[in-house]
C-alpha cells in the first residue's frame, strides 16, 4: 500500500462560449462562475471587441500590446476614475 497516490489530480476545465452570451445567459452564468462568461476568443485572439451596456469594449490579451498600452503609450489611455481612486498611486 502506497502512502502517496501517484496519479495526478486534474480539475475539470471550464466550458467557454464560442460567441459572447446574450444578456440573460450572461447574467445567469456570471452569478454561477464569472470566468465562464469569457468567450473562447479571450484565449485565442490578440484582441476581442464586445459591446457591453451599449458601449464598445476592447479586451487586449497580447502581452506586447498590453505593454504598449500600459507603458509606452500610457498617457493616451487614461485610467478610469475608479482605478485612479483605488490604486492610482500604484499605476501612475
């Protein structure tokens, strides 16, 4: 009898939607597990454009693009007021 189990535990993966969810499905899924609302493009594309509450939102996942936005061109991308109030000193 072995003291340590040799097989590795692999937790179940999340099922991500191919396309963004509709409003009702989004809210239902958001309550259950917010990460399940992320479309598969979040893991396969450099950017994903979505419309949220009637406004276009661009999610950037490419590390080089994130660095360009947050460091090289930070002055062209102002921080939201909530970010300025909560962690403004840390992010400039």
